[in-house]
């Protein structure tokens, strides 16, 4: 297929992502500029969005910068927050097999939820066209995200308004993701276990130290109740 | 360099490294056609909703890090904001709409009453 043709297809497919990423990125950029008061914040918004294209992370990062969260906690939180990305790769192993090293590196680096959805859906007859399409989709989505976050941070610097309480945007984002996940019946019990573990973590530890015990607790619970939960998961599949 | 700048650079480096490693994980481990151990795919499946639920609770706790429950409005702003988000999102399925409306409700209540 002609080069221009795949690009037109990639661009059309990425249009919903354009809307979503610029808008969501702007919200994250606004939050960052609202809470981290420094003249060069848009620059950092740019670097952080280009290096790890990840919605929830972009929001959470603001809190970590403000509270000077310990780096080990940051690493563990990122791990748990983004663990689903490891699953995406599993279903793209075949599709990405045989792609050149650097192209593959970029495809892996830029693999977000939305990009995954579009790439997993691509069905061109030959491998080369498929690869080109995937790269174009990845690059387009990546640029929308970087644009959104940077523009949001710039706007936050320029438009003066009371930002007290704007950090609720992060809570709201997590609630949105949770609401979506709970539409699927089998996700509700795992979510419940996560919530109970977090409350237990807070009861026994301070706010700043609650997350790691909570994560250990939920992982232990998942391993202990594995048989029951797997049966529960399977019940949702048929 | 000023210490906050160093800290921001470190945060960006750590988050990027972990995220990229996660994305690369299957390609590094299973490139030769080995199958993923079942326990890992199981944990990955259940951990996603659990981690998000945990972070919601963490956000609520983190609001009251520097203020008492009473001075923060007894949780009323959080409750109102959260209900707005959940109801709107269950109904309209539009993430941005839910986040903007929920945050606006929260900010209005917080700034005008507490």
C-alpha cells in the first residue's frame, strides 16, 4: 500500500485519541502548573510527557513532586499504576516479531492504552504496511499527548485563577478509570480488595507510608484466594 | 542546580524507566516463544483494578495530610466531587466531562465554604 494511504488511515484512526489526549493532557498540564510554582514548568511538562506517555502517571507525578515522595515509592507506585502495560506486550509479541530494533524500541516505548487498542486492531495483509501503520499511529498519539500536557502547563502559567482544590482532578481521573473497570463485573471484587488493603494500610501507617504495605497486602490476598478468584474471573468470560 | 530541579529530573527518570521496562517486559522475556507463567498473567489481571481503587483511597487520605477532618469540611467536598464524577461517568462515559465537572464541583464547594 502507498505511504500516503497508510498515513491517512492512521490519522483518521487517531482522531478520537487527538480529542482525548489533548484535552486530558491539558488537564494534567494545568494541574502541574497550578501546584508546582516555577517559571520553567512548561519545559518540565514537555520532558515528562515525552519520556513516559502515561495519563494516570502524569497526574500522580504532580503529587510526588509537591510532596517529595521517596524515589523507591515512586518506582513502586509507577510499577503498580502501569502494570497493565506488561500485559499489552503479551498480545503484541507476534505482531511486532521481526521489526527492526529501533522501530521496535519506539513502538514499545510509546505503548499506551489507546495506542495499543489501535495497533492491536490493525489488519493489513503485509507486515511492512502493518509496521508503518503502527509507527504512524504511535507517533501521532505521542505528539498529541506531549502537545496537550505542554499547552496545559503554559496555559496554567498565563491564566491566573484560584487553583485551590485543582488536585481533585487526579482523584477524579482515578475514579473515572475505576468506574470504567467496575462496569466489568469480574473487576469489582479485585477493586474491593484493593480498597480494603488501602484502608488497612492507612489504619496502621501514616499517609506517606500506607501504599507499600497496602500493595503487599493485596498481592498476598490475591495469592491466597487465587483459586476462588480465578473461578470468578472465568465466570465473567462466558 | 536547585534541589527541586534535581528532584523533578529524578522523578521523570524513575517513572520513565519503570514504565518503559513494564512495556518491554514481555518482549524481553518471551521473545523466544516461551509462554508467560499463569500466575503472572493472573496477578496482572487482578492488580489493575485493585491498584486504582487503592489510589482513590490514597487521594482521599492525602487531602487530610496537612489539615484536620473538621477544617477540611468533614469530607463533604470530596463526597460531592466523587458522586458527581461517578454518576456522570456511569451515565455519559465521557472521561473529560466527568473530570472537569467533578473537579469544578469540588473546587466551588471548597473555595466558598471551607
